[in-house]
């Protein structure tokens, strides 16, 4: 009796999934009009970057893709693998130079930055600022000095109690009001700083979790060997704590990438912003489904690449596994 | 005979009113092996942890290799002592993220500013001495407890200490791993190292110790040569403890 019921349910589910898959496929191929995506690929990639200079952000992104592939699939146990972390870090200043210009390149204003380039730049920039800040906050929260401990705790709790969008509005709209007239901080920079200030509070809690997992005997062992408190932190405690915090930090990085889409509400034309302005164009009116599906695919691709890289880093940093 | 460690009237209490150390005085002479025994909670671990400043004192004073340490000591005084006094813990406390070689060379390179090549060469010598030279490139988690403890001894020796403190070095080991660690310590004692060893290993105490100190409730009950202590202990409390140890 039960077996027949099981078979019936299985059949029904299979039919439902089949029907859903078929109609989706049918729509994807016949129903959808992908011209809104195909004709605007450069816009999605680099925004309104001057056409003759588009190669600059493209070079940067191709570099990122190559580096990702090299890191994940490149041959193991070869000398240049040691240079990979340096190459990754170097991508930030190189990207900035390619976008800003100067030093032989034509300067390009930040209002012409956009698309995936801007999304990646916001993510990378705020992540690189937020990590050291988060580590300092986590250490501050565990400090023996009451003033340092209280102010770190207050900062973390305050930031976690405020929605990100409020922090971003504060960064974009309120900070300029407080600055003396004439002094203007760049819009993209304001966004990066606001993002970093917000993310640092969450990163601090992840790092604190890692710090708490290190038994106090590790610090004792370091002290007994004559290491100074700073050396013990730098050489013994932090390397272990950050490794433990890595999975949660990956989570934060993926969240950061997705949250950059909030900048569209503030007028930055990153990936979501550029899509919204395309949808406002009469030529592409009503093409919501195509555009948002395309966006979902791009975000998914970026997040998956980040998750894979993080997983790779975890394996690399696991001493026992990488030693085998 | 020169004195390596002189303790005068040491007092330490974790909880107000309860003294973990209650007026402990003793001398450790250079080249001597002093074994400290006593029931758990008797203050023996606390005592040797005061010798390198891991436990700050509440009273009394210490003279470690001519350096003074008391309740009002400063961080730099403690660090000067730690550079000349090695310590081995019950739980090994190796750094899990560093290879065996890096565990041993970390302090010589970072604290004593020795050249990397020289520090590594010395580390290999010490590992050889401990009988685990082939483990140099592995990580702590890949070694047995006995091997890890021998690495910990090598790590402490890498700073060329004049005194070695052992805080129950075999208590966390599987029984069949105890001997290899005790052998390494025997070898060290034969080489003339000044050692203070907190342990429950009666055989080691009988064979290697120059003197045995028995502690109870934060006080020194007696200090005797091992022969007297094991066959004819002066104090009732020592005899009772030994009786329990031998079932």
C-alpha cells in the first residue's frame, strides 16, 4: 500500500519538476528576449567608462579571473605558488591605478565607474579595510584596558544594531554635511569607508570567536620562550585565530559582495544600478525577468568563485593536510 | 656550590584566605635535580610556575640566577629570567600551526635574533638528541604524545637555558610513552642541567633526583635525599602519601 503511494508521489513530483524545467527552458530559449543583456554587455562589465579606455577595467577583471583559475587549478608544488598571495594583494593597487588613471594613463572620474568593475572594487576595497579594522576591534574587545574594551564593545554593538542601509545613507548624505565646504570626499570612497566601518563590526565578532578558541596555554608557552606580548599575538595567537575564523570570514566576504547592490539605491551604478538604469530605458521596457536572471547568474558566479577560493585557502592553511 | 634558585617565604593565594603557597623557602643548587612531589592541590605546580614569573607572587622573594623577582616585579625582569629558564608543560603546548622545526626555531630567531640557518642546525641537533630527527618537517598533530613532549623539551633547550622546569611532563601521556620522555630527561640530568621536576613518577625520582621535596597544602613538608625519602621519610604526611602512591 505504502509502496504504491510512494511511487505515486515520486511520479507526481517528477512530472512537476519536468514540467517546470521544460517551461523554464522553453521560455529561456524562445520566450525571453536576451537583447537587453547581449547588446549591453560592456555596460554591465564596466559601466559608462569611456569607450576607448574600456580595456583598463577589462584587463583588471581578466587578471582576476586568470588569478582565480591559476590559484584553483594551477599545478601544485611549484615555486611560483609562493608568489600567489603577493599577486592577489597586488591586484588592489593595480586595479585602482587602472581605473583612476594617472602615471601614463588618462584620468577617469569615479562617476564613470560602474557595472561589475565597481561591484568588485567596492567589495575588495571595503574588505581590505574592514579586515584589519575588525581584527583591531576584536583585540580591543578582549583588551585588559577598560577604556579600550568598552569603546570597542560599544562600537561593535552599535554597528550591529544599525541596518546597513542606514550606515550607507549616513556615509553618502550626512558625512558631506559635517565636512567644511569645499572639501569633498569621493562618492566611491565614501561608500567603501561606510561599508568597511559596517563590516568591521561583524568581522570583529568572527575574529573574537577565533581568539577565544585559542587556549591561554598557547600564550603561556610563547611567553615562557621569551616572546613579547606583541610577538606572541603576531606569531602564535593571531595566525591560529584567523584560521579558525576563516569560514565565517568567507561568509562575511560573500555578504559584502551582495550588499554592494544596496549602493544602487544611493545612485552608484554598480551591477544592480546599471541594470536599473537599463530597465528605465524605453528600448528595454518590461525586460525585468531577463535582466534579473542575468544579474542572479553573475552574482552567483562571483560568489561561487569566492567560496571556492576561500575553501582552497582553508585547505592550504591546514598544516597537516597541506603537508601530506 | 652556587645557588641557581633561592626562594624565601613565597606566598601566593588565588582565593583570599586560601594560600596555594604558604611560606615556601628552598634553595636549588646549580647542576642539581630537585623532584617536587605532593598530592594534587598541594601547590607544587604553582611553585615552579612562580620560578619564571608565570604566577605573580603575593609575598616573599625569589632569586633566579641572580635576578630578583617579588610581588612588585616588572615585565622586563620576568622576560630576562625567561630567556635563561626553560619550561616544559604537562600538555606540551606546541604551536599547532608551525612545523616541528619552526616550533623549535621560533624563539631563537625572534627573541635571540639568531640566524635562521644556525637556529635550524641547532634545532636538528636537539631533535637528534631527542631521537626524533626525522620528524622535523611534520606538524605537532602528526606526532604521538611522547614525541610531542620531546619536541617541547627540544624547544625549551634551543634557548640554551641554565635551568629547566618540568611541570608534570608525563602526566598527559599514554603509559607506554612515558619512558621515552623520562629517558630524555635522564640524559639531560646526566649532562649536568639544573632541573626542577614536578612529577608522580616514583622510579624517576628515586633514580635521578638529587633531592626530593614533598609539599602539602602550600607548605614544604620535607626535603630529603631520595634514599631517605623513599625508605625512611621523616614526616608522617610523606609516609602516608608514599603509601597511597604504592597502593
